[in-house]
C-alpha cells in the first residue's frame, strides 16, 4: 500500500468474501464428461466457455448449450446449473459482521468476475446475516458479466473508478489473485493480495 489514507475499499467476491469449492466443481464437471475442465475453471480468472460467460459474451442459455457440447450429453438445465453452482459455498459469519462494521468507516464496493447463474442463485443466499441483506453495505456492485469485461483487464478498474468517482490513491482493492492486484495497482489503486483462509480483518488493523 502507498501510505495514503484509505477512504474506499473494493472487495473481490469469490475467494475473498465467499468460500469456493473449485475442486468439487471441477470433479463434478469431469464426472459429467468435461475432460479438460481443469484448464477452464480456476476459481479466479476462468478460461474458454466459462470466461466468455463471466464476460457477458454469452447468455445463460448459450452457456448451458456450451456445456452440453463439452459433455456431448443432453444434460437438463437444472443439472448444469447444479454442477456450476457447486463452486459457490457461503460467506463466513465473521466476514459478514466485518462488512457491516466496515460500512460505517469506509465506502465499500464489490468487483467480481462472476456470471448470471452464480450471482442470481448465490448472492441472495450468502449475504444474509441476522435478517440483514449485507449487499446493502456496498455503495455499488460491479459484476464482470454486466460490465462485459473482466479482471485482470485494467479497463475494468478504470471503469469502476470512473463510475464510482473514486480517487485511486484513496482506494484499496482486495483480491485473492495476484495478477488482479497487479492490474489494479497499474491504475494507481492500493492493493492487498488476500490468501483464502486467512483473517480478513487483519488487513484493516494496519491501514489508516
């Protein structure tokens, strides 16, 4: 970090806030017949069909058809949705409490490489805490499939800074992928590379 006072915090979703079961999702697709799925699903910046879906280049219906082509099986929509949504687990309660606390001290934002199925299916479930929808803590939510671009493209960070009218030097970006942090830093943002499983609240003990 550069020493400037932090006024804004931009969180990644998967891996930073919500726990992921990438291996379980990969094995489910392998069992369904997608032999090279390990080269396509990483849990951070996906590739191939999954990348196109997260960038909003294809619709959910087209994504399902793509999975059917990869598996060479006429899988029902609900089976494909279940396989894909196996990746998204829950947000630990301590992180939900942290967001509620931080929202009184910083301007919070969310920037995620995600897709319609993951967001529409999981976000309503994982952000619930004691009757509160914790998504309300965020000033704005930026999702790759809606923006038609994805991390680590520096353009997505510039878009966030522009739309939210943020000073990059006063903005902290937290992501579990180092390449995304490097890209955010290239446009002047402060960054922290978060290691999944570590204490997220530690970050905020050392920033002004």
